[in-house]
C-alpha cells in the first residue's frame, strides 16, 4: 500500500508560505524564498538536486487542497508532479486533464481523496501539498512520513505547517538528515 508523505520546504520559524497568499503571490509575500534551493545551479547544489530527483522518482500520486490548486496552477501549467493529482474541494467539478496527468476533484472528504490517491499511486508514495490538507491527515493519523526541507530564513508570518493538529502529541522518529550549503533535508517517520 502506498505511503502518505508530507513534504514541505519550511522556514526555521515553521512557515511553509509567507503571508497574504494570492494569485499574484502563490507562496505568499516572501514565500518564494522557501523554494529557491531548487533553482541553484552548480556543484554546490548537487545534494539538493539529488534529493529532489530522489523524491520525484517516488511520487505516484498527489493530494492537494483547493487553494493550493487555485494559486499554483498558473505557475505549474500542469500537475505539480507528473502523477495523478487529487484536489480536496467542496465543489463538484469535472476532471481536468493536463499534459502529465489529471486533476481529479474530490468533494467527498479527505478519506475519499486518500483512498483514490493510494489506488493511483500503487507502490509509490502519495505526496501531500497544502498545509491544511497535511494538518487534516496528521490529525487523523493518516500520514506515514514527513519530509522537511528546512530553509535558513525567518519569515515571521504565513502558514504554519504544524498548526491545528489537535492536542494529542504525535511522535516522530528522524531517520535521515542531510545538510547542503542551502538547506537541511529532514525525513521523519510518524510513529503508529
């Protein structure tokens, strides 16, 4: 069965976007800084590019929130990964076929989106995009792993990844930490 992986670039103070997300600022104001590590060229970025390629090879499906879809589509111009993508929404909508894969809009809730994504992913992983969707999966005990790309910046405002996850502690085990000149890659397994 496919693993559910939350993967986010996050500021040192816990934000995965800057404030004031909009169509003009899909990552919020200043939030683009969180993904700059993906676009550095040269040998000093070989660690980061290797980690990005490793993740891309594992992706079998994506679950994302409606707001992430709305503000991201104009930048991606395709699915965010070349894999079936399931958009959690309250509205009924026909599938949107893109060059690399299809967006399926799921209005039946997080469990339905997860079931469909796992079936599509087969033996690969389901990547989760959007803080709200990640929080729901953590709160329901449905996430298997968390990948954090820890960026050495303090944003001060924005969307925090670990807000709104309930009052019960969630135990994690760090099984990988890789430093590069630009960020620190962390991988945690969620204890069951």
